[in-house]
């Protein structure tokens, strides 16, 4: 009986070792094809070397935050979590994610990405993710139409505003990336950042929207709609179809999808368009070109029993040769998709024309993501959205609208600093 017991324990031990060699990974917003490619890259270059299997599960952008919160509460979640960067600290300060700044080589990995993105997954000195890809929103221009109208490609917002009435006089229009159809924080942030404002003050306890720079940026943004009549609806496929048919010869788009669409599925405009860096603002003698970017991160769940293996997987995926390999395969096998690596060296290996890559790299160097704060991101988004719609639909003074939004944001920040004190004391 004793011998049988020892055999049983030995079997359990061997089984536990086997289980320890399988990591669970959740990836957000990936198609089946993207998942397949990531799976194959991991198996070929990671599993075959380490023996560590990785089981990947996809979750949608629509409910990924809820799923990660439930997973953190129940303890029944993945080892490695891929998510939008701005969500990582929201989970992290609640104790759901590991502080990766304590891990070996983290700071070397962070130093290899675009500097404006870092605030997205950090909270002060704590870091809850390693970047893996980002979304960029450069400006797309129909060079054939601008040349016909005698309009130079705008380099700053003054030139942009001069071009608008000339374009509209010919029955066309201009649009930003999101119009007024959602996610206006992406567009409005660009104007406030270029004026020198941010979302919050340095210690993240007060909104910066009502600073003189923040107000000036929001007013300038709103006037593009109230005075210049920019295209408001760019939802669904409208942005790409309006650009292709020439109705909107200047627009901002997502490099992930729009760049490939125009290259591969719009033969009628080949050689008649190009991507350019977003217009800038001269602020204190410097041309500021700050623009919004949406990076994704790889994080480790606190509930994971395989943190060492999870960190090895994250370090593997952060390697420039791996990100470059993944980007190349995605772009070759999924027509119309452009994966933007977050590693600088991998970025420079993108299989696209050099002139376009240089534009995207310049855009990425000016790209930023809003800094994390304790106030839920939905509150920030909603307050900016409400402020814009009050101006457009109710005729409210944009100065009053953004100041009211800032006041509400500051109240929310103060409330959350008290509510989260028990978590912050542990950081």
C-alpha cells in the first residue's frame, strides 16, 4: 500500500510538471487568422526551444475589460494577458496584474519602444505591461485632387484651415480620424497636446483640460466643426469610401487597416494618394506634432502560477526579430492589414515602401497615449464626448464646455484617490 502511495505521488508530481509547461494566453481583438499566425510563430520559435506550450484564446474588444476583471476576481484567468494598454493599469492598481518593472530586463524592453506610449501602461513608477503593437492615425491625402485644386499638403493647422474652404467650394470635405461618431478623445487630445496640455497634472490628481493650453486646444478642435464644417460622420466604412471616391481628399485614418485597404483594394487611386505626418502647432518656438496612438500590451496576471514562464513568453514576443516576423506574416497572409510593431528595430523592418515607413516612424515618434489615472477611462471619454456634443448640438461655448468637463474630471479623480488608497499603499 505504501509503495502504491509513493507511485501515486510520483505520477501527480510528473503531471504537475507537465501542466506547468502550458501557458494560457488571452489576446484581445484578434481575428482567427491573426491568432493562427501568432500561434505558429510561438510554436516555431518558442515552444520548440523551451518546451512550453501556449494555448491562445481570443476575446473581443467589446467585452475584454469585463472578462479580465472577472478573471482577476475569480482567479480563473490566463497567465499572459494581451489588452489595450490603457486598461492594464486599471487592473494593475486593483492588484490583478504583476508590476513588470520589478522583472529582469523590463527597462531594456521599455527603452526600445516609442517614448510617448509608455504612460499608457504605467502608473507612476509601476509598469503593468510590455508593448506589443500599436495603432497609428496618420493623415491620408489625395495628391491628385489637391494638385488639381492648387493646394499644398498642409504641414500645420493654419495651412489645414486654409485648405478647407477651397476643398468645400468644390463639393468635397475634410475629416479627422473619428469625426463626431465616437472616440473623439483621440482627435481632441491631438489639439490639446500640441498646445502643451495633457489630460491630468503631473501627480494625476487634477484635470489639465481647463489649463489655458487645454482650453485653447479644445476650442481649436471644436471650431473645425462649428466654423469650418468638417465631416462629422466617419463611422463604419465611410472614411475609406469617401477617400477612395474623392469626396474627402484629406482624412486621418488607421494605419492598421486603411493603409492596406488603399494599397490593395483601391486600384483606381494607385499613385494618387500618400500618407503624411499629421499637421503640427508652433508652441513656444517648437513645432509640436503630438498625435494619439493606441498601443496594446502583454501583462502577467497575479493569479498565474507560472509567472516565470509567462515572463519568458513576454520577453520572447518583445524581441525585434519576433515582432518583425509576426508583422511580415500578418501582412503577407492577411491582405489589407498592417501590423505596427512597438519595437523600434522591428518597426524598421516593416515590408512596406521605405517612404511610407519613414512617414509612419515619424508619426510614431510624435505619438502619445493618454496617461493612466485612477478615474475610469470611460469617464474621461464620456466627459470629452459630452463636452463636444454640447458645443455642436446645444451651442454651448467650448470654453465653458471643457471647463465643466475638467471640473467633473477633477472631482472624479479626487474621489478615486480616496477610494483606491488601500490599493495605492501597497504599490
